[in-house]
C-alpha cells in the first residue's frame, strides 16, 4: 500500500553502503551485484519501493580500508553523505597518519563529509585491560578532535556504559552535536546522556527495535523523547522484521519508523517529520 503523500522522506543516518554492496548478491536475489559502486547504488536506489520514502543516507567509514570506498560514494552521489573515524574495534588502526588522513577527507569534502565517527568503546569482544585502554585513548583523541573542529560526532558504545559516559562528560562541550548510534544500552545510560547533553544529543535506533527479544531496547525508545531520536539501519547488519537474516539497507528505515510510531503511540507522519528535523539539527 502506498504511503500517504503527507509523509516526510527519511534519512538513514547511519549505514555502511560499501559493506551492503559487498553482501548483496543482486537487487532481487536473482543476479550478481555489479562491482561498480556508483552503478550499483543507482540500481539499488531505483529498486526501492516508492512508499519507503527514502531521501538520503549517511554512510560511514570507520576503518582505514573503508575510507576510499566511502569517499567515492559521497563524491559521486548527491544524496549520500559521509562520516569518517575509527571504530573502537579498529583502534589498532589509529596513528598520527590515520588522523591526518581523516582530516584530509573533511578538507576535500566540506559539504559532504558531515560527521566524525563512528568512534567509541566496545568491550563486548575485549577482555584485555591493554585493549580497553587503547580503545579509551583513541576515543578520547577523537572526542577532542570533533570538539576542536566543531564537527558532529557519531558514538558507538557497547557494554561500556560507565566509561563512555565519563569520557564524553570530560571531553565534550554540553552543546556538542552527537549521534549515539545503534543504541542497545540501558534506559539509565540514555537518560544520563540526554541530561548531560540537553540540546544536541540524539539517540539512534535500528531494526533491533523490531526484534521479538528486544523489549529492553523498546523500553528505551519509549523513554527517549521523539525530538531526540534518529532513524538508522547500521546496514548491512540487523535487518528489521520482516527481513531478519537478509541484508539491511537504507530502505529499511521505514520499518524502524513504523516501530517507533507503534511504541510511541504517535502517527507515522509525526515520527518521520520529527526525526527528519532531528537529523538536520544534529
């Protein structure tokens, strides 16, 4: 069923188009995907159902081996923007050379490179104190850079709530523009972050909120004000119900918005319009 014409278009505020392209074996599953990124994206976008109201995407380069592919997308696609940084699980990539390389991407693409990150802390696979220390050091440096350059910041946090909150509190101004992406942490952390950064911090939710076993994340959706929510996929990961097991992509944001609408008891039109405004603000 087609969406009403009053629905606002949406932005996938966090996705990985280079990885989506690699994982897709064809736009409808019947033919190999092209290896030309721009041809692939054009075909992919044209295949999206019009009722999904896709407008733009922010694709993320968060390791040194993804920077070139992401920069290619933002330089060749009018509706694709980029975020660049070092993911905590790639903290070993960080060096003075890496920092300079990321900064040069922003200098070359002032209108299309729109945020620093994703960066943060991820202790899920990290048991060694030295690894956690390295993650913290790299996160702090990127917090400082984003604040110095006045860039919006994309934060990744998993199983590191106390350290994430402490470092953000210490190193960021209270009006810093922040997207805490793919939020799966506690209601307590969400409230603390919203209180600590009361104007320009938003929390991003993905297809996870549609999963049957994700009631705790839906509890966070219920608690976060609509004007502090961003819609994202983190594609190719975590495709929403009814696409579990498939490659997540920007068209799936529509289903994330539907679940936010359901949890909030708010009209879909309001969710899409408000989250679109939040994206512009942050």
